[in-house]
C-alpha cells in the first residue's frame, strides 16, 4: 500500500471551504447551451450536476441563475460519470466577481 493517489488524499488537497448551494445554471459551450445545477461551490470551483458532463480539460462559460446572473469561466477538473463534473472557476467580468464573492460571503456567514 504505497503512497499512490488515494481518493481520500485527493480530497484533502482542497484549500477553499466548500458550501452546499443549489441553483440552476446554463453551460455555454461553443454554440451549444446545456443545463445543469450546482451541488456545492467555493472560491476556486464548484460541482455541477449534469446528465452529460463535459470531459476533463474542457472549458466553458457558466451562467448561474440568480436574481442577478453570474457568469463564470470554468475548466473541468474531474468527472463523475452519471453525476456531473468538478470545475475550477474564474469570474468573467468584475460585476460577476463581486456577485460571486458576495454569494460566498453570505454562505460562509450562514454556515450552509
């Protein structure tokens, strides 16, 4: 039993706290618009539940369905077939960055 890539070790590498948060989103990938929903989010990423997830390395724009839409540039980091995908995120514009940070601040203060 060496020190290989054990799944529990992979989870321990997360540096940003994750918050359970569910909202619908649109995945803008090329000319296609796919649908999904968030399961959890953090400052560095989120898990998107989707019937047909993209593949590791795929990039797309996600638009969270909130009172004020938040656009995020995403990169697929891992895929759970039949469940969805873990993605890294970067806000695509300064207004979206403020809204995303505000959402995370609200979630951290409510203990969600």
